[in-house]
C-alpha cells in the first residue's frame, strides 16, 4: 500500500515537472491564457500532491516522512490547504519557486523512499 502511494506521489510530481518544463518565470503563468491553464493544472496537482502526502503520513503513523527531514513535509501539506481554500490569494512567485526548487528535491526523496521499501522487500 505504501509503495503504491509513493508511486502515485511520484507520478503527480512528474506531472507537475512536465507541465512546468517550459515555464521560465512566474509571468509565464500569468500573461497568457495558456499560462493560466498551466497555473491551474500545476495548482491542481499541488493539491493532489499535498493530499497524497497527508494520506501517506496518516497511513504510516507519521513514521515514514520523519525519516526524510530534508523535505518540509508540513509545507507540502499546507500548500495544498492554501491552494484549495484560498485560491484567489495564490502567489504565483511562490508556486513558481516551489516547482523550480522544492519539487525536484521532493522527487529525489520519494525515489529514495521507494528504493528503501524495495530494499526491505528483497
């Protein structure tokens, strides 16, 4: 179950990275209808990501995420809450910076988590 959840999280991360692959600055998300669609898609996936991380944390009794302190897990979950409940207050600079800086680090941590679970099964 945990491995499946992690793979879904990794898939969501990959979707975020793919959608943002041609975004060079925050204005790319604001200055055209296509950019706004990208912003919406990225934000939706950030909501999905935060919800999945919350579920994983609950599923593992808070033990798995604590093993990866390099990731600001509560920030991942809070970003979900901010986007879902305060959409009109979204700061595009924060979304851009999150995608550029935090999401790749999160991808690495999730890959380590999956590898760690695989190692335990062998």
